[in-house]
């Protein structure tokens, strides 16, 4: 868990289900603070990925879609 103000939210390291993380994160963090909170919530590979791509997103739904593509379950 991480704290944003007095609010706690789940951390994500890429090893758990990305959809569960995103659903939990969206319930816990107001949309206008989501991008700032990602700097605290992401660890490991997702943190590195976010650090190199954060300037490419203007809207939350675009970020959510890309997170699912990058870290979601790959079906072969």
C-alpha cells in the first residue's frame, strides 16, 4: 500500500493482475490525481515503463489501455 495524502492505495510491480490493480487504483485515487499517483504506486518494470512513457498520455483511458496491452495476460 502507498499513501496519497491520507488515502492508501495498492502498489503494482507487474507480477499481479493489471486489471485488478487498475480497478482498485481507480476506486482509491480521484481521476484528476491518477497520473501523479502512478509515480508512487508503480514499482519495478511498470515504474520504468511509466517513467519513459508518461509524457505520451493526456487521458486516463489511453493509459489504462496501454497498461493492459503491456502488462495484461498475453494469450497465444
